[in-house]
């Protein structure tokens, strides 16, 4: 399991003064679209393992109806596919959410652990002063410390269009020693990010970097809302890519 800073932009915290386009104002939406069962997001991925080589693949996130501990829940599934030198490799992980978006359980190394405490969350709205931090504790004793901070606004071009995005720096530090440094380009109207860049450092000194960019998305506006904080509760959890 990995989670997410780097890239502090030279912009001030006034969104209209930031972004690309030769000084053209960038005005991202400030309210997250509520995610619903049936939503999915697909991304192209470029990952670099350093001396072990660079590879391309795909990432998908999907929300489906489920049951957890006998009650209705939403399963948030992430699937990473990479074409490695040794052949294709796929890794899947998932989290369980309540119908209101509360994180109930998270997967670590193929095992789903209940969440015993969660003080991390991103609000219904996002803007130039958004900054939050917290700790998620799992039943196996593992803790994940997260910070999330808007650092500017940029226009991002993807395969499915151009989006006005908030640039978010997010750190995720696992008690097992793994550290992730993310930059997220968040388009609130999609309920998720449209681009993500990650730098992962493992306890043994190894690591990798990757970039994922939106290629398609499916929305199901008539289904039950999951959360008002955007896909993945704002935590943007991804499965750990396989080694080279």
C-alpha cells in the first residue's frame, strides 16, 4: 500500500495569479463532485525504477457496491498494470468505505485491515488555503501519517480534455518506513485528480517515481453518493507497483 510533495509553485495563494498559459488566470472549481457507486477513473502510467529501467502501464480506480461487516459499503479498487521485461504484471488493492465516505478498512500486502482510528480528511470544498493533516491507524498497529496542502493552481491537459486544477502537495509516511511524496493536480468537478506524480522511498533505500495522467472517466450520477470529498477521500491511495 502506498499513499502520497514537493513542487511548491512560485505562485502566491491567490489562484487567479497562478498557472500556465502565459499568465492566463486559472480558476479551478472549489466544490468536489460527490463520488457515486459506478464511478471509475483510468490513467496512463510512466514509472521509473532507476537502474532497473522505465516502464509504461495503466492505473484504474473503480467504486462498486459491497458489504463490509454485514452492512452496505463501497469498495474502492485500484488496479496497477505494468509491462515489465519479465512480462505483464498486475497488482490490485482495495479499501472499504461507508456509504457516507468513512474509511472502514484498507489493504496492506493483500490483507484487509480494519481502520481503528482516522483523523485525516479533506473537506467538501478546496481552495488556496486548504491544508490538513492526520493519522490513519489500522488494526495491525500500522499508522499512516498524511499531510495535504494546496500550493497553487495550474491548467492541465489530458487525453480527455484540459482542466483547471488545484496543485496539491501530499506526503504519506507509513510506520513501516515507506515514504511517499506526491504532487496531485486535482479537478474537483471530476471528483478526483487528473494527474499525479509520486516519488517513493523504501526503508531499504530503494525507490521509484511515476506519473499518471487521466485517459477516461465514467460517472454514475443516479447512484448512491459515496463522499463529498472527492475520490479516495482525498487520500489518493494507490497499490504498490511490482518490482522490476
